[in-house]
C-alpha cells in the first residue's frame, strides 16, 4: 500500500513520516506541495513543521497549495488522510476538520513526551489500538491549543469524534483536553502530538505511535 507524505516549504517531519510508513510495512511516496495529482497513493499524511513559515497563521497558506485541492477531494471521497501537528492545522484550515489550533495558553513552545488516551479506536488511523488505551507520544508545538465553539465541541464528543485526549496534564490549553479529532466518516484524523517520532524503541519514548500507521495499512488491506 502506498501512503503519500506531502512536503511543503517549511515541513520538518516529512522524512520521519515516510520512515514511519516504511517501518509499518507500507510504501512511502513523496508528494510535493506543487503537485496537481496524488500519484496513485492510497492514503495521505500531512506532516509537522512550519509550512510557508506559518505566515498569516499556521496552515493558512498551505491550504491553497495545488496538492491540497487533490487531498481535499480524495478525503471527501473516503481516502484516509492524517494531519500531524502542522498537518492538523492545515486540515482545520481546509475545513476537513472543525475548530482551530491557537497559541499555547502559556505562550511558549513546548516539547515533551505526552501520554494520550485513545478515545476512538474505530477510525482509519486508530484500529490497531484499544479504546481507552494510553500511549506515550512526543509533543512539540507552539500553537497547539485546540479550540471550537461549545456546540462543535458537544457534537465532537457526542459523535465519538474525539480520537485522542491528553492524560495527566493539558500541555497547551486545548479545550476538553482534546489532542486529536476525526471527521464524521473517520477517514480524516488530525492530532497535535507526533506519532512518527515513536515508532521504534531505539529512538523516542518507544513504539506507541506505530499503531497509527499500521491502522491505515490494515484498513486499506481490508
């Protein structure tokens, strides 16, 4: 199975995401922000970093990249799409996911290993986990506070679309401790922590993040 990883000007974690796909057993395909097609991939990852220098606001320019027109159409057609950190911000800017990510409530960049609870194990990107399972994933962001109006938050909770939640500590002021969400169909997921940095015991806090990538591959194989 081929999983495309988009590189924008300012992407930092694209090669890490490609490596995670490879370790999970998939074939990573490099996609460029100026591409006008997805080169036959079965899923897409929008990686972390600072696309277009985070000018205007995080993800605001990346949403207009030529490749994003293809990603949006594919996502609406059911293709699995994952947004990590800056990728999550881009998904919100494209309205594939609701809400927004704003400056951390303590106004400083944070980098730590963060415990998450898997709230929904039925999405395209979480089926390798059990509901309620706690995983340890690196977190690094300056604009990671998830916000939305009360009605949207209630809808996300009621529809089971809160996918990951921060445990023990809320690192950035995200409302209701939300670390990741999905769309209604469950094929589009965005999360602020970085699972691509937790795919093997040699590097990072362990391999708890590998399940994100094996989940997509299992779903595609099925």
